[in-house]
């Protein structure tokens, strides 16, 4: 069984046992969270598409860790006198999908 969920403004296709890095969530490590924004649920040929979400469907996940991603460099340059270098590291939460309830 698979599902398409929406969290942090992005959509992810998940199955049981999938480990994802999503936008940072306010949850403790080793706690369970429920994701109710399930856009699609399917198993083999049977697919249910929500309008916009599937009613009564939810995905239960466990928070594995919190962290920061790789550093991204923003560099602006002008050959005369101007240059600017800024870095950014995006925070994330690693979650593992435990169950999909349709």
C-alpha cells in the first residue's frame, strides 16, 4: 500500500518503512505523529484520489531525528568592487512511516 502525503508545502509518495527528510516538525524524537493531509491512497489497481484530501485517511509516522541539511552558498559578484557570499542550512526532521490507514 502506498500514499501521497502533503507536509511542509511539499508532496511525498510513501510506503510503510519509508524514511523521509521533511521540513522541521515540532515533535520530540521517538514520538508518533499523524499526518492527515493524505492526497492519494492506493494498493495495486485500487487507487483513491482525494478532492483535495482522502476523507478518513491518515498516515502514522515516528520521528527519528532532527538536523540540518548541507550548506547552500549564495554568491553574488561584480568585477568592479562588489561581492557577497551567504550560506544557508535548511532544518529537517527525519520520519519513518509506520502505517497507512485508509
